[in-house]
C-alpha cells in the first residue's frame, strides 16, 4: 500500500484553487435563540451522551456533545450516535454564536489541557478523530468566509492531529465486520420466506467465497459517487453475488465486460445515452453489497484505511422487472417492489463495548438523516431502506451504477480500492487545507 502525503508545494497549489461551490436548496435560520438554547440544555440533560467515559462531564463527552448535538425547530434533540454530524451545506450552525463560541471554547480546553491524553484506547481515539474530521471537511465545503470559520478549522486541525494514532496502532484496530459475523447476532444468509429479516453474510470478504469485489477498472474508486459524497473519508467497497456461486459470478462479469455496446443513443433524445436493453441480465436472486469503512490520519499525516465498518448496505434482487425504455425514466415503483434492502450502521456504544462488531440493523421504515445525494437542507430525512430505489431504480444489472463509468471488473487486489481512494482524497481541496494547518502547528 502506498500511503499519500502531500508536500508543501502541492499544498500551496491546492490552496490556490478557488473554493468549490455547492448547491443549496434552502438557507436555514441563524443560531438558536436563548429559548432554544434553554431547550437544548434541557434536552441534553435528559440524554445520555456518555460515549467515551461513564462521567458525563468528561472532556471527551462534552466535546462530542458540543459538536454533534442539534436541536430541531420543534425542540427535539438529535445527533447522539449519528454516523455523520448533522451539518449540511446550507447549515450555519457552529459558525455563528452561541454555538460557535461553545465549540471554540471546548476545542481550546481540549488543546490547552492535552485532552488527548485522557483516553488511551486506540478505538475511541480513532472514532473521535473521525468525527472531528467530518466537521472539518464540512467547514471547507460551506460557502461562508468568516473569521469564525477559520478559527474553527485551526482548532479542529490541532485536535485531529493530537488524536492521531501510529501506523501500527491503526493496523491493530479491530476488524469489526469479522467481529459482527462471529457474534452471530444477525442471520447469515437471505431467507426468501422471511424477506424482512436482516442478514450479514460471514463470507462477504472471503477471497474464495461467493461474493466478488468489484473494481471500476479506472483510476477512480468503484463507488465514486459515494466517495465524493463523503469527501473521501470513507473507503467504499462494492460486492456482487449471483445465486450459483463465485464461478457463475465471475463468468457473468466476463460476459458483461465483453459485451460490445453496453450504451446506446436514446431514440427519443439522440444527445443522451441509455443502457443497451440487450445487455445480459443477471439472474433473479442476485445480491449486491456496499461496505463503508473508516479512513484515518496517522501521526505522520498520512491517510490510512481501517477495517472499522461505518455502514453495510445489501440489495437482494428477488424480482427483475421487464427491461424497456420506460424503466429508465425514473420508474421507482418497480424497483421498490423488486428489491429487498438491508442496512447496518455503526453504533459507537456497541463498538466500544465490543458488541456485534459495533453494528446495528436499520429497521424497515426507520427514518435517517440524508447526507448522500441530499439537497443540503438542514435536518433533511429519508426512509433509509425504501429510498435506496431513488438511485438504483433500473432493473437488475442496470441498477449497478458502478458500471456507468469505466465498466465493472472483478477486483484483482482487495487493496486496490483503498489505493484509488487515497489518491483521490489527496487531490481534494479540503485535504490540502487540513494538511497545511496540520503542518503549521508545532509538535506537542
């Protein structure tokens, strides 16, 4: 594995690039009023934010709560153990008072008291760094230029660096998927007689097993849309399994790769290309999986993938609707009746307690906050399982969006996707900004 480290020259080049623009569909109101702050404090008292230590006043608990707690306009508290911070492109929270002052003060306290020394557990340090890094990248994406934003970035970078683990420590972090599979908390396979029963296949990562990891065959990661959506802080892996096993899956992928014209012109719109309806379809019962793993920054300032799972999404194609032009015109109803969708997500309390690899299953109908392909609106939510069809609505193989770029191929080396991810992230403006702030600070 070749680890990525930017030189100061490349940093200066990155910082010279104009700031990226993001489309926002709504502008939220300013910081909470004093009444809302009182409601926030009351809600916090009722919640258990003791993630890192039994003492609710522990500095790490207070830091996490300050940065991740949000109170909606209806006064309800959110944010506890969310996978991602509740901050969208239109959000101005943390950049305006009183939230900014609270965040600034506790980051100062963490830095001045060497708060990183309070907890030695590598897994907890990894998770806190990951959480703070997500907030840093959000500040880089938001189109606001202010002293508050700059100050917050400087302080976040300092704490992110102080929490960094060594390469050896990162390599020894738990393989949480393996832990979850061995815990046998979830069913091991799909049961068509119980289509709502979540399952977690123990052989997903077996290089000789029925699941085949996919590669784009190009320079970018296979799931580039997901990588971009989370700015390269996560390593996304795509897997496919046909009902007849690994050999049948590999043979099918070979057939797809050899197909001469996978894309054709749309008869109703010659300037648009659509999938070729004659493309060989995979069989009913084919399963697809998308795994999201944490990426960290080591104490040398290099990006390091880990085996800590953030989410696992599995789609079972129990039916494949007829393939016709209409199906490519946003017909999501057919997709929703043809797919069984399952999702598992990281639970920090379970992870720290070594329970089920830190994974919990998402229930049918459960609402989650939208970040990937969201409108950027504050407190945007969706039905996590049902809305999978919003993007993956074409039938069968056409819903495998990975192939829309440079094709789909079996991954030759399981580390290839991580290498592509690190190269991609090293070119991003937010990474250049973080590296610059990291390198400008004295060693502690």
